[in-house]
């Protein structure tokens, strides 16, 4: 299948204008993020403590990188890459505030998930949250994760789940926007209107802008995920989701209402 990468330029422009999480202040970002995903810090501590070299693909503004580096053993390495230079700028600036207290000092660089700027078999682990479903060719990105992992290395990848309420609603809203666009002869009309109003929510961050503004938004059912990760020697899948209080079952995040697949795959 021919992959249309034409919208990767718009992808970069989108995330440069709307870095994930909106706030550039680290504490505000962290509070917003972990209020939405209270299960995440525990999962990050678990994955970080088990590996000596970790690559994060699509680190955004780097909130998770600080939790990861805090949980790694001294002497390890962490590298975060992101397609958005603006996000990498914020991540680097934020990290300088914490470096002195971290066992592992994070490093960041601009890079493309579909063409990772690292040699084969470089990392013990690769973590990526909410990124690979936003790139033009997710299968290429997954093959790159596989390539840069050492034998026996682990990938921890979060991808949008099909069906799920949140992503289904977003897909529906995107169809509405397409309708408005074709009526008015415009392009991403609702996104542009939201941007004009400076519209982002304290609670939901860039979620609505993302819904209308990102060029690529894939979602996957179980067998599609299994096909995507077929090159790995083993794959386990869990479903994670937002904090709906008691409904989500104790804040651990595993829930049948979840919109993320938590994929753990061993090379
Ligand atoms: C929803 S944000 C997630 C950021 C971060 N992982 C988090 O959870 O806060 C998606 C991120 O993916 C990045 N991204 C999109 N396509 C990418 C690609 N091909 N390579 C690297 N990063 C990419 C964007 O720049 C953006 O920072």
C-alpha cells in the first residue's frame, strides 16, 4: 500500500503550535496529565526500573521522561525524540531544572518515528505513548522500534483502541468537520475556529484541537494490533483508560472502557 506522507508537514506544524498538554510550565503539565491518566506514573516507574537504556518515541514536552529518569538506575541512558522542535525545546528546558536530582540525565532530539536516528539494536526498551497512531505510516514506525531494540528488548507502546468511546467520538467529529469543509470549501474549519478562540481546556488540554487538527488519527482492534507487532517474539495487550473514579476500578487504569491499547512486545 502506498503511504501518503504529504501531511507530515501539517503534522509537525500542528504539534509545534499545540504541544501536547498545552501548558509549558512543568508542574501544570504534570498535574493535568496525571489527573487524566493517574495510572501512568506507576506504569512508567515499573518499566523504567527494569531497563538500562530507554528510547522514548514522541516524548512531547517531556513530562513522562522525568518520571522515567527518576526511576532508572544511575549509569543508564534515556533519549527522547519528537517530530516537533517546539516540544523538544520545552522538554529540554524543563529537564535542566531537574537534572541535578535525577540518577539519569535525559537527552532529547528532534527525530521521526518512521526513520529513527539510531543504529540497529541500540536500546533495551522503547516507550511511546499516543504517538504512533498520529504518524503517516504506523507500521513503518513499529518496524523502526523493532530495529533499534536489542534482542530480548521490550517495547511499551500505547495506541488508540477501536472501538472506544473517546476515539470513536473524535472520529465522528472529524467526519462532521469534513462535511463543513466540503460545504464551505475550506480545510480543517472547526480546528481553525477553535484555534482562533485560543480554545483549549484546562482539563482536556489539546484533546479537542487534536481531534479536529491532526492529519493522521488511526485506531486499531486486537487483530490489527497483533498484525502490527507480528515481527516481535511475544506480545501482550491490556486496555487502559481515563479516570472515571469508581467506574474505572480503583485508579489502576485497566478498564474495558479504555481507549488505549497498552502493548508490551518483546523483540
Ligand atoms: C499526543 S502527543 C503525545 C506526546 C507524549 N507522548 C505525551 O503522551 O504527552 C503526540 C506526539 O507525537 C509526536 N509525533 C507525531 N508524529 C511523529 C513522528 N513521526 N515521529 C516522532 N514524533 C511524532 C508529536 O510531535 C507529539 O508530540
